[in-house]
């Protein structure tokens, strides 16, 4: 399900003559975090490793496409593997098997064992009630987030988040419990990765259309509530949606905007590419009651559940801003101010969706798991979103695709350090 990997200084960028400076990105990410919740050494280790990791994966046969998360992003840093995350897992798992690595699937690890002196000694696992013990001097916890663990979710996040639509997997964060039982420090904060508006989990092109800056967004009361050009910064724009009644956003557009996007594509990557089939997609989703197509704003208001006069007032005010070339409410850039006048009109229902969580095993830059004295637990490592120390309260758009990127890079770092400790 994973999309892209963050990387800077990668061979993909170098071949395209793109400069993505690690020092600059490190500083931007720390500014984003305001130096809270983030251990700069962990972040630095991730950024420094990222370019080499793309090279490492290319050597194994993977190919990547560079993607900009938002139009004015200084450099594209998101590397989408062709075949998505599934392809990456297929390549790595095949290499494991070719090298004789044993993969025990569909098993539950019940305990991480520590031996004399506190060193990791192995794990106890079960399957269908049958126990299995693996003796080892190094364990890497990489169990993902905890969207499916209601107890942890309530501990870390406001009640309003629990009602969000989940577009990822309902993982239970068992690694956090295992680490804690083994003596690890567990942070008192975590990050929820959320985005919006999101029309559906994976529907294209409407997922892009609802974020097009020439559209307008209204809530269930028919009121506009933000500058819609934030739409491609979905990790930030979602916060505005969460403040609205029922956490719902309606993207409104007219036939003129639909035609323009069909012919020219979307704001992100518009040059030379259109978006054919949009009208068919809109009609299809209208049949599922996820889109409303109507010749009047009164009909649109009825579908939303808004007072028709309130919605008409919103549209009239916005159209006036477009004609004067200045958005008095939210100062949206003039180039995106297109009046909504050409029927039929369209409304797309968008939600704030939950992608994943980040946190809360405490680690250092070597991906060693730390105890409550901040000392490494010998032989215990952790990687990916089950860890803390590399993301702040709001998922960082400056390092787009950093969740998947950190998973792969921290996994490499943990594996290399575990191997070095076992062979020294």
C-alpha cells in the first residue's frame, strides 16, 4: 500500500540534474518541528542515508519515478517505486529467500527474551498455540503503527481522531508492548499521519480534482473555511477540515473548471498532460452518492444539507472576489480565482482520513532501543513508524514520503548496526 520514499542526493535526482541538498532539508525539517519531539541526530542519520538507499534498491532492480508533493516544493524528493510498495517487498523478500533467510509468517511474537547482563537473547513466538523460540543476540522491532489499537489511540490522540476514516491497515502496535516489557522507554507523545480532503481511498482522478486550487471548499453549513490552494499540502489542509462540522469538506466546481482540468490536467504536473475521463468518473461516483451533479446551487445545498441561501451567498461572495482578482477572506493567489458560473455544478464529498501513526519506542541514531536512562538495550533495535524521535506533531511535508522512507532507511541502519554488534 505504500507510495514513495523520501530521499535526497539520490542517483535518480542526479541523473535528472536535480539538486536536493540534505543540509537544507534537515534545517527545514527542524524548523517545521520547531525542535520539538525530534532528535536531530536521528533525523540527520535518516537524511544522510536516504540517497544511498535508493542506489542500494536500484542495484536490486527497482526503478523509481520522482514526484513533487506540492507545486512549489523546492525539489522533488518523493521516489515512487514502479510497482509501489508491493514491488519493493517482493524484491527484498526474494533476495532474503535466495540468501537462505528463513521467513516465519503468520506468527505472533509473545516476548523478547533478555539474558545475563541484560543482552537480548531471543524471542518467543506462537502459532495456533504452538510455541517457537528463536535464540539470537539481536532483535529488530518493525511492527508498524497502531491505528487498530484503541487503547493506545485514546492514550495519544484526541477523541475526535477516532472517528476518522482509516485508509491504512488496522495494525495494533504490538512492538510497543514488546519493547516496554523488555525495558524500553516509551515516549508520551506520538504523531498521527492524516490527510484531507480525501474523496475516497484510492480513486483517481477525483482525488486530485477535489484538491485543485481553482475549486472552493465548503462545510456542511455551506460556508467556505480556508484557502483552497493548501489542497496539495494535504497533511496541513486536513487540520482545517477537522475543525468543520462532522469533519467533512465539500469541493465545489463548475463545468468550466472541469473542462479545464480534463484538457490541461491538474495543478501538480499540469504541463502536457490532461485528465481524460473525468466526466465519466464524476457520473459514476454520483450514482454512489459520493458526488452531486446539479444545474442549481439549491440542489447542491440540498445534497450537502446546507441552507440554500447560505450556500448561494458563499458562491456569490467568492465569485465577486474572483472578478475583482482579490480574495478578501483568505488571500488565495489570484491565478486560482475562477468564478463558478457554468452549469452543471459539481460537489465532491471529501473526508479527513487516517493513514498511520508514528511512535512511540525511544531510539537513538543507530536505531538502538533505549531504556528509561537513555542507555541502549544491548541487541535490541527498532525501525519504522513504531519508533519516535524523527517526526513532530504534524507530518512534515518538506520531507514528503518520509514515513515509507524512514521505514526503509531505519531498517537498513538497524540491520547494519545489529550485524556489526554480532560480529565484533
